C-alpha cells in the first residue's frame, strides 16, 4: 500500500526519539559501516524530505540530500549536475521520493536514470507518496523499479515490479 503524505509524517513522528538517537550515535561512531542512500526529490517536497529522512535514519542509514551539501553550487549549473552524478555514484542505494510533484520535475527523472546506470536495478527503489487529497499520478517509467510501500504488517517493505511479496526496507538497505 502506498503511503499518503500524512501517513509518511505520522510514521516518522511515531519513531522513538531513543531509536533515532541510537541510530545517530551509531552512525557517528562507525559511519563507514552504514549504508548511504541518495534521496532524489523535488525541492517543492521539502516538507516530506524530513519525515523520509527520519524513516530511513530509523533503519540505520545515512541519507544524502543535496541541499544539505555545502559543496553544491549556490546557483544551479553544469557543476550541480556533475556533483549530483558523483554523489549518486558514491551512495550505496538510490531512493526516489515519487510524489506527483517530483514526477513533473526536470531533475528527478534525470537523477533516476543516473541512479539506474550507476547503482543497477537491485539498488534503486521508488518511494511513491500519494497526496492526502487526490491520487498518485505515477508514470510508466517508474514501473520498472522496486517500490517502497507499507506491507500488511505495517512495516515498510520493498517490492520488486509486479510483485506483492517483498522484503523489509531494512533488509533491502543492508544488502
């Protein structure tokens, strides 16, 4: 089941502060042991990025978000594209925050293509988030990628295209 914007926020808010603190402490002590995830998103979805960061931090990963990178140019340029390609290449996994807004972005589909090439299909996932009012528009090209959804158990899980059985998000992030 795809999560709605309010479901994403509620799931993130329900995470134990202790869990997040432990994850942060563990990351700071042994960051090289933890997986890194490049999060592709629309800057118009800034309000969804923090809850998604919390959800992934709760799984013990370091999330790369471009606007937190001090090395990113202040003004979008070809250097921005070079740095994004480099950051995608160094991350272990690639996750696309697939909102209706991000699917209309010029950058997000390009980043997804770079992630596909540099990471390979097993390391790329689309995280569809539906609007609270309305429907998720989707796009044909996202259908070839694994997707992050809420499983029947309530946990986040990763499902391969066309499959209704998946693995936990944590297991996917660790492989």
